[in-house]
């Protein structure tokens, strides 16, 4: 990794944390990702070899460490110094929400990141002890990427690329861009439903828990200080 050639602590920290992808790796570790495959899903455009080398580097720098989760499950967790950087990652998110939001460009519409985010941040406990199967239809996508299922049971939400079977309790339909705008906080869930940007059909009990299931984070409440363009 290139050095700024300075002893300044800002420069030294920037060499580590401003290197491309590193802040996103820390973001996902802070959000609960532990295994290599889970980290991959948060950075789908990053090659496995590059992710592996970055994790090795972060381990050498004392920001990340390997952890044995038992049952032959190896993973990664933040060290004390890594956890100390998390508020700065959160501050980056707040600043980004306030000052960088604009109309989505084609290369920013990351379908993989969207469905992974829904799986990892949703709240399956919203449905209590009931099994709830949600089918998301992204109406502007090709057939192989059009339908996604989220199976909520036993306090877990599982993303399925094929219909897992059983009754579908909620049908959601929208474009990829509108789904991202909802998750990003540009359009509230009630507003999206009112304007038909998001079509919702299904069991009444499940519809009533949809907002709780989405479990949109605090960043969605940060108002933009710039006009979308």
C-alpha cells in the first residue's frame, strides 16, 4: 500500500483506513458479518483474492483478528483499535447521507448489495413466532434476477434465490432503483406505498408488520442537504 511519506498521525491513519474497500470491510464487521462469505456479500465488486489480502493486512495492523466460533467455524472480528474506528465509519455514513445523495447512476444500482442488506438488517422477529415468506419482485430486472424470497422463521431471515415453497405471505413489487431509494431513506415506506412505487399485497397481519421488518437504520432519518440531481 502506498505511503504518504509523512509521520503525521492523520496521514498514517489515512494510509490504513482510506485505502479503497477498508472502511467497507470495517462497516460490515461492525454490522455483524463474521465469515469470509458474509464479508464478500457486502463488497460484491471486490475479488476474493483482494478481500483476502486486505483482511491479512488489517490483521497485521491490529485492526482485525481471526476468531474461532467453534464447530470448525473460523471468522473475523474487530480488535479494540478496530472498534474505536467504528464511530468514524458511522460519521462517514451520516456525512454521506447529508451531502452525497443524488439520483442513482446505473453503476451504483447494486442488486446483490440490496438483497444482502435486506437479509442482514431486516427484523424477522417482527412476525413473532409466525413463519413469514416474503417475495420481492424487482419489476425492471431480467427473469433470472427478478424474484427474490425472504424466509423469516425461528428469529432468522434467509435470502432465497429460488422459491423455498410454502405459502407466500407478502408480495412486494418495485423497480431496483425504488427499492434502493427506500432502503437509503430517500423515500419513506408509507410514501412509497401511497405513490405505488412499492406495491404490497398479502396477508393483513404481515402487511401490518412490514415497516418493522424493514428495520431501516438511523441513517435513513438523516435529511439530505443537497438537491437530488
